[in-house]
């Protein structure tokens, strides 16, 4: 600044600075106009430490190493500053305040001590928010539950699992949980395939034979009863799942015990936590006990300068007492107050979207928000309640994310080796595909349309309103019994484009019109690794009754879980399949901007 601040330029209505960041010289005269008479500070307070604890007013400080504003009411000081973190003044003399460096990284002072640095959650340069999810089965159920196993044994710190025709690949991540011999439990561990019926994973402990009751999870199937799945589709690629640390049956105390290994050990921007049912309905703990465990978890995250979204406990039907329901409701209120007063902690109110506000049984869910077990969210509850509540908050920082869906036929690896999109046949052309009877109409190039059962299907390829190529359009009318329509790839994507061990991510737009009355029971997207005899499957809808999934028309961006290309892969192809059951009205399905991205 060439001269002193003037009231006309720098005073705001409450006497605070309207330009908190400025350039000045040490000892420069600064004049602030407040509701009280103008006061001039001429090098009266050259540093923050020199401002007395009973200071009343507002003063700006400029030193060679930091800039700061101190406000006081005669009893409490509040300081905001900008400059190198290493040069922040002593906490004891500051009062309440925040310190921000030039990269917008903050530390917070409560008047006694400084917290760790806090970096505001954001998406920069089109990158995704690296997220770790932790919770119980409501989190883990977004993943595949592996079928039955024959045995688990451990020798020399390696556990060997015998599982008939497991169809897994070396390097695939698996979670082992809930076994009677807890030392065999592991989260998100990479496996080694021995043969078609045997695989191993590292397991520290004495040589032993595992007990019973183990649950295995992997990411070969993404389930639409898990809110994680729906959140990813809403985010259109703005979320990268670094780790799904959900473990079925877990209590908040167990999450706290494993938190350093399953969450803090990862490089993340955001943690999303959901817990409650097992603690309240099964163990009958108090709101205070749950609050203590969850805030201890949150303190680890915020103390490391990161952000945590804490989802409210949600209502349930099965088990528990009225007292337990009251404790859960009380916990939600306590949690909301904690988040309101803790930088980096955000309360996600999913409960209010699920609870029936006038039910005779308090803290009881609305119809169709839970599965038939009365515990877990249905696809309707997972999407319209939990995922929507999270996305309402998250989109405030994710709105700058730029979609990575294919934009032209120049945006493909076959034409441009700098492109991360290994799918050469997108965006779709308006003809050239195969239509197999009883389907009629037209299919886009590189794909085929196939139907089974009593059904009427008409294919067409329509220009997109945004000008980015074409959408494959299918009008399906379901007849009696179970019937399907499949949009399958005939031109494979060869391994030379991406390589064994590469990380791939599937993305596309899916539009539905006329869902209600169509008897749609499921839409799934399957990625097949040819030569490796394995696949990744993503359901879009997969519910037993139409009431359980969101019966909504509209366009959704589908973002799959990252896939590791297994050994033996020669190429890959994908299929989109719709499943219907019984006579229904016509539904229109549109698929477009399909992309398989190599993740760097």
C-alpha cells in the first residue's frame, strides 16, 4: 500500500476488515473506523504478542514474516493471520484464532494451543477427492460378498484360502472379517493366486487353522444397496475411493481400534464415517459412549488437518428398544453440535431423510427405505437418503470437477497416445453394429444388441443434444416372465493399450425414461477380462421389488470402482444388461459417452 488505509475503502459495516489480505510495511500507520470513534495505531502494537489480552477494537499487524488482524472485545481476542506457519506467534498470547499460509493451509488455535494444519477440502485441476470410507455393513455392502470357502490355514505368516473356482487374480484386494479367530482378519489386502481353487494373503500370527464365520469382500461387484456406489455416481468421478474400510458387524470401538491402520495409513483428502446400529440396537450402549468413540476418531482426522464427514445414525426396524432409539437420536444431536464447533468435521444428516417423523414408534424409518431385514438401507434409502445427504455437502467443493468422459474420437488412445481413454469406439457412431433377433432397429458400431425371453426391443442411434457423438437408444417392452436386453461390445480393447497390472476406471452416461411400470428389476454393467477368466460387475439397479430402488427417470453418470488388469488378460470387453420380470410398459434406455480410462 502506498499510504494508510482509509475508512471509505477498508471499513465494513461491523468494523471488520473487508480486505483481510494486503501488502504493507512494518510500522506503517493504519487507521480503522469502527462504530466507536476512529482510533489510530502508530506502531503501537508492532507484533501480535504485543496486543494485550483486554484489547478492545480491531488492529492490523504487518511484519516481515506475517500479516494478521486482531479483534478484541475487552475480554477475548481473536486473531487471523497469513504467513509461514513456522512463524506463527505463541498460542498463549493469541487468544482464539486461525493461521493461514499462502497455500490456504490453516492451523487453528483454541486460546491455549495450536491444532495441526487443516487444509480445506477442495478439488483442484480436475483431480478427484481421495476418500476413505469406514463403517459397518452399511459401508461394506457396497462391495461383493465372496461365496463360501472350504478352509483357511496359516503357516509362516501366510494364510491359504481354499475356495472352489474362485475366479480371482493376483493383486486383487480382499477384506477378511468377522471370523472367530480374529488374527486371520485383514482389510483390503492384496492376494496371490496359487491355482483355480486356492489363493493366499499375508497374515501375521502363529501357524493355525482358522475358525468359522468369516466374511470375505472384494470389489468385483459394486452393490446398489451400498451408499458408496450411489455417491460415486452422483459425483461423476469427483470421488476416488482410496479404501473402503467398512467391516460387517463392526462397532464404533472396533473402528477406533483399527483406525490408524485402515484409514490414517492412507493418503486421503476426506474420511466418511457411518456407524450406529450395532452399537445401539445390539449392544445397547449410550449416546455418550458412542459420541466418545466417534469424536475420538474424528479428532484423529481433524488433528491431521483433514476433513471428516460423519453420517448420522439412521433409524431401523429390527431389534433394539425405545431406549436404544432415544439414545441414537440423542447421539445425532450431540454429533451435530460437535461438528458445528470443530473445524474439519461435517455432520451429514441422513436420519432426517429416512425417519418417519410421525410414526408411533420413535426413530422409525419410512416405508421402503430399508431392506426386508429392517436394518440395512435399500437402494432407495442408500441413494435418496444417505448418498444424497453426503452429496449435498460435498458438491460445494466438488463442483469444480471437470468430467473425464470422452469428448471426441480424437480423445482415444488409438489416435492420441496421450489420451487416457483406451476405448477407441467411443463416442459412438450412428451405425455399423449388429442387431440380433428378436431385437429390431439399429446398433452403433463395435457393439451388438441381444434379447432373451418374451420381450419387444427396438434399437436406434440418436444424436446427443450436446453434440458429443451419439447415444445408443433402446425401447424395451417387457412381456411375461423374466427377460433381458443386452448391449455388448464386439470390438475388444487390447492389452497393449493399457498393460497387465494397470488401473482402469469405467465411466458412462445412462439415461432412463419410463421406469415406473416397466417392471425393471436390474441394470448391470460387466467388464470382462478376456484371457484371465474374470470380470468386474457394476449394478445400476438390482432390487427385488420396484419400491426398493429409486424409480426415477433421468441421466446418471456411472463411475465404476478402479480395476486392476489381471495377469493373463489379452483384451477386455463390456456389456450393459437390463433385466425385467413380468408384463410392463415401455422403458427407454440410453447409453452414451462410454469411457474406460487408464488411471495414472
